């Protein structure tokens, strides 16, 4: 017997109810603000707009304090799996048109089910957050739902890539799920993220603050460092998430999506020599160095607005995906401070999780001096970099371009911290401290008594550099693999990375190390 037409009609009607969520009028109001609906976001994310939905018909009959019952299509969240650039990916999008996208028991269960599936299937998860917070009507059940999501975020951490998009409000406990994921992308308009809003802050502390000061994308990208990338709108956020996935494996058991060139090009780049300032006191722009080293157009900087004295991001070298941690002398002379330590350490650990080889580019005069840094815990924060490098087992290559002084030299991964190759330019200076500081310590008396202290200082500087800071002196002790012509850097690094691809390194068995948080 053919299927009863009424059953098909009922199915069609139910799917239409789910499609329109909170109604056409609410979707149109979102469009007027430049926002997409939850389903439109997923359609834009998945290849061809096709996806399999999880829990379309799941919903909670919400009672508004006993006054009325109303159906909540999809319970305010759309969960799905599909393909992105030909690779399977899971994603969920909270639906603000349905009860403000508030999280309740069923809403949370749908997200948890999707995360469980993604872990089993070994596929990345991209969550699009747009929610008014916990569903007050469900009380403790809503809080329990948040806790279950957090637990899954932690289970998935280090197993599958997790990317969060903040495309609307994300307040209170809701902010902690994105914070537990690998990367956070936040739209510049129509979104905010905070634990306590302006009213709570004013009531608790007497301070008056607007959302722009602490909850906006700019505040999180520049000041708090809570997010990794800013998107202009929904479409841009989806593009950034898809681009991020092109540098990440599907899971921790797979390799990054390398597209190796058949042959390495051994071509020298004279332009690299030309960008090195003749005066060692002039800053070297490491952005220019990265641009010349990497395949054109592949440098994808992460957290570009936060702690700009250090650069982190992904790129490709002869088709190989690599992570880059680089001093940036254009900002704070490239000194390592509290924020840059946290930024670098976290990125190193992400690369290690997903088997992404790491390149360290060094031009660092030291850790940032100052009372605020010392009282703020620069020792603890700086130790995070040391811990991250030492525990990192992926291929690690270091290129010392110019200065590498004191503890900051160690914080940028020398051979002592496990670098597989350490290369240096002839312009490199590797020492306990810079020549100017060393003069005051080693030759203070001689300079005070000299007839021509300036001439003596120049002579002593040259002697100090040759005896204590020369890259050849470090190479003679086996601390540097080779001193290379800057023009040969790209081909040298490409050959080294290609040769170390099969690296395997084991560590003593343990639950995990105790990183100085």
C-alpha cells in the first residue's frame, strides 16, 4: 500500500514549522539588522547548503510561570552535520527567534548529542552562539544543561577542533562554553559577550561601564584577549571559520591538511637581506619576514589585535601547514610580557594537539621590565611558554634573526627546549644580555676611567659581540644547527620541515603536566 498522504503532509508541515522557527516576522527583523537566521547560517556554512539535522522535532513545551504553554520549534537550536570543503563537520546554531535562543534541558541535550557524535566520528565542531542565556522557566534544569555542555567541551578538547562564533548575545554562564573551545570568532556588530552586565557591575561595585568597554568584539580582541578573530558580519564569520578549518586536521589522530609541492624550490631571495635594517637598534618588521618565508597569501594571523609584540598564526610552506610564533620588534621592541606569554603558550599547545609543525622566529631583547609586569606575575606567565615548548612534541624549528637575550632566548625555543633545528642569520646575537647592559656590568670601571669612553665602548661592544654573542660562538657549542644566509631561509626551512615530518617523540607516562596557570 502507498503511504498515507496525510502522513507526508504532516511531515511537511512539521518541517516547515521548524524551518521558520519563531516566525517569518522575527526572521525579517533579523534581516533588517543584517543578521541571518540560524538555518541561513548553517546553509551558508555547509557545502551546497546541505546538511543532516539532529533533533529537528525535539522541543520543550515551555510554561511561562504557569500562565501559558507554547511550543518552541527545535527548542531554539539547530544541530547538524554536513561537509565543508569536502570534509565532514558538525555545527550548531542557536535560534534567537525561538525564545531568544535561551538554553533549556532539550536545547542542551541537542548540543551534547551533537558533540558526542562529533567526538565518536572524529569531526570538527563549529558552534554559532546567539542566545539570551539560561531559560529562567526551567530553573536548575537549564543550569544543568550548561554544565553538560561544558563537560562535553572539555572531553572534546584536544580530540577534535572546536570553533565558536559569537553572532549575538552570549552572557553569563553561556560565555564559558566558547571559552573552552580552541578558537573564538566574534562579529563586530550585533554581538556581545560578558559574565556580568552593566547593571550588575554598577550594583555590585558602583562602577558605570558600557557594553562597548568590556563586552564588544573590539574589547575582547584588544584588551581581554578572550577572542581570536573579529568578523564584520555573519557571512564573514562563517568565511573565517571555514578558512580556519583549512589549517586544521579533522581530529587529533589525523594529519593537518598538507598539500605538499612535488619538489622544493631552492631559490634564494635577495629581498630578505634588504628588509634587515643596517642599524641593529632599528626594528625588523617580522610581518615582512613571514611574508617572504611562506607561500604567498597563506599567512593567517590569529589574535592580530592582542599582545602585538608577538605574532602567532598559521601558514603554508611549500604546501605544508605550519604554525608560527614570532617576535615582533615593531611593538614594545619585541619584548615578551604577560599577555604575549599567554598568547604564545596557548597557540603552541594548539599546534601540538593537532600535529602542526611549529616555526619560531626570534628577535627578542628580553622579558618586559617593570613593576606592573612583576606584580602581575610575569614569572608565572612566562613559564607557560617554557612549559608549552618543552611539552610540545611536534617538529619544532627555530630561526634566530637578530637579538636573542637572556630568558627570552629560552622562551622562544632553542635546542635546550627541544627544537629539532636551530638556524641563525649572521645578524643574530645570542647572549645573557645585550651589549649595552653587559658594558655596565663587565666594564663599568674601565668606562668610567677612560679618556674617550665612547670609543672604548664601541670597541668593547665589538669584542663582546664576537666573544659572547656571535652565532658562530653558539654554533661552536652545538647549540645552533647552522648559520645561514637570510636569502636562503625559505628553502632551508622548507627542506628541514619536509625532512622532519615523520618525527615521533614519546614522553614519560603521566596524566598530564602541571602547567603554571
